[in-house]
């Protein structure tokens, strides 16, 4: 006879890591939208494309933990590349402190995407066990 946790692996403790990964990704997306609206510096389209990449990656991975981990790593890389593009743009150099703000925001969001990836990776390891 199997117990509830044996019959449904989504009820095990490892699913907490998956939920944490989803939560961190959702909070990161909301913070990205919020800061883009507040900042309104003309670079908002790039930031929204990062969120769209996260959504597309989640669908491409069929929301499976291992695929979600890889998708979030890709989104973190995209976030860093966007930060490089914004920080090195000629128009950014005209605004005092804009280069440091671009690096800080992009690095912070990339770190959050990587935390989400780590949670999904932990959930994937739990699925294999």
C-alpha cells in the first residue's frame, strides 16, 4: 500500500523547492515590471523581453524542474547581457550615475533569476531521488 506522498511526488518536501523557484521568478518579474514603470528611462522594452524569455522558457520546459532551471539560467544570462547593452549605450553615459544603476539593477535581477534556477535545480534533484 502506498501513502499519499509516495503516490503523488508533488506532495513531497521537494515540491517546496519548486514552489520557491516559481515564487522567486514571479517576484523577480513583478519587481522588474515595477522598476521599469517607475524608472521610465526608455529601456523598458528590453526588460520586458527578459520576462517574456522567462515565460517562453517555462513553456518550452513544460514546467519541469530541470528544464526550468536551465531556462532561468538562460534568463539570468540574458539579464546580464541587457545590463551590458544598457551600460555601454552612448545615451547612458550622458546621464549621471546611469551606468552604475544599470549594472546594479541588472546584476541584482540576474542574481534573483539564479536563485530561482537553484530552487528548480533542487526540485529536479528531489524528483530523481
